């Protein structure tokens, strides 16, 4: 049986050309979780459907967080005088070790999922910790919160502290396969994702085994790539036979058709070609890259070269789950990079920030991230009334104001694949 409804308001999304598109005072029809179209006048055949009337409110496709560490949410904002490798030792590893306790995990992942539910994010690809039971708890929490996306049980069998290192490569692989089998059919909207933490924390045997598991079960892969210069030097030292960091993942079958690599601050030309050939998604995490002084990813170049790019909060390298902040951070970082490069090249246009947070990252999840016929119906209604008023705004100004004023707290209604969360 067809289940449907109509949403009425001012729709704001982006086109494949990364341009903003307004359809004001329009009617979007959702049938069986998918958008049947956006119309100036509601066609006769759908007039019997229930209407959620948000006349005058702006309605965005849900925002997409391609890279976040759920167990790190509890210390978001701490430790930003460290750089990556020290920050991991001082904050991330000791905190993640606590998730061996499933009750601890349930409490903290519950808070993470509840906060995500209240905001503008509809799709998420999250790291859990190396604990399979905890990763399953996170999947359950996100599913129950109504979100969609993926979760990874993290793998780390070397160069990690005793409190957060798997007993052996064999145990790491066996736990991963057990976790996949225990979860892959339990959560309709949350998939398991193969998650080597990053190259330094995985032995070559583990990388190879994870590549084989991704292939065996047809699962996506997520990891970190080219985030920090000390990290890159470490990878070069560990894998002298590979000409680049990205090649290490590729060598072990870890750049499959569905793949997210976070950060990518320092991709060389060959790595960019490789990621493009493999269809890898870059999760651009500008907030984190500033907080722990990793650098500035040249995201306009990646876009212009045809790479798939979305945004990541990278909590707790990032201090907030709010993807409106990630959009603003992407713009600030790109403008500063343009200046640091002597005012040459181009900077990220405002419209491209919305593209990255919606359609750009949404493509990882399929037909997601815009109000297109046949695409999954993710939508968030944003209340503009609390911002300093400027009623004579043009559409272009209304968009820019939204970009700089909006936050998760302004979301008043939310749909994920056609299900209304609030
Ligand atoms: N590289 C390996 N692990 C991590 C992590 O937890 N956060 C970030 N930002 N980078 C990483
Ligand atoms: Fe990360």
C-alpha cells in the first residue's frame, strides 16, 4: 500500500551543478519514503494526502555527516592544543577504552543519538570503538533515534595502547566478522561499515583481512587518509613499498566502490587520480583540521577535478555535531587558503557549502541530498524567526543568512527517508 504525505513550504536545495535552487510556496509529495516531485500547485492525484503545512518556512534536504566518532562526543572541545597523534594518545584512546563496558556505551551512545536526532543531520557515517558489542549498541541507538547511515566497529591491532589494542590480528578479524553477522540484518537503516582506524594502527595482515571482509559481505569501508604530516611520515615509514598513503589502502582492497576517506588534507596528484578512479568519497572535515592544526584541504580543487566530496564533523576533532557549523568552517578555511596562496585560484562558493552538506555527501547513501523525483525523502524545516530580522531579503540573501545564522537548534521538524521524527 502506498503511504504518502505532502510537505508545503519554501524548499531550498542544490543542483548537480552545485547551484542553490529555491522552490518557494511549493508542495513536495512523499510516497513510500521517496520524493514524487516538488510542485508549484499540488497535482489533483495527491490532493487526498495529509498535508504538513510549513508555509513561509525554509525546508532543506537533511544534512549529511560523513565522518564522526560517536565515543568521542563526550569530550568534544577538549585537547585542541595537541596535534593529531598526541591528541589520540591523550584523549581519544583513553576515552574509547571505556566502551568495553556495554552499559557505559549505552548511556553515552544514547546521548549522542538523541542529540543527532534533534538536529539537522539525517544521514551519518560513524566510527564506534574496537568493541563489537559497543558498536552494535551504537547501531541500535541510531536506528531507534530514526537516523540512517552506517557504523563501524574500529580495528586496531598495533601501535595502540594496551587498553585499546586488539589481542591479535586473528581476534580482530574474528570479532569483526561476528559483529557483521550479528548486526547486518538487524537494523533496516544502519549498515555495518568496515573500519580500519587508519593505516598506522593496523598490521598489513589486518588490512588484507578487512579488505577480504568488505568484499565477502559487500560492505562499505571508512577510514582516515592524509590528515596530518606526522601521520603521513609514519605511514611512509611503515609501508616503504607503497608510493603513497592511499596506495596502502588500495593494495589491501580497502578502496571499494562504497568508501569514505576522511580528511584528505594532503592528497598528491596520483592519490587524487586513484580516489577518483575508485569513486571514493572524501569527507572534508575543516573544523577538525583547524582545531588540531592538521591543515587546510584544497576542497575546490577536489571538486573541480571531479572527486566526490561531502562534509564531516569529525567529532571530537570537531567540537560540534552541527553541520551548519561544518559548512561555515568549510567556507572560512577555503577563503583563508585562497589568501595564503597569494590570492590565486578560487575559493569555495557559499552555494557549494550547502551542496557539500547535502547532495555531495548524500550521494554516498544513494539518491539522497536533494528534492528530486525518486530520491529518498529527507527534509528538515528550519525556523528563521529567532535571527535578527531583515525582511526585505532577496532569495540569495535569505540563503546566505541561513548559512551564517542557522544551527541544529533551529530545526522544528525532520524527516528521514519519509519518516517524520518530530
Ligand atoms: N586518525 C586515527 N584516529 C583518528 C581519530 O580518532 N580522529 C581523527 N581526527 N583522526 C584519526
Ligand atoms: Fe576522524
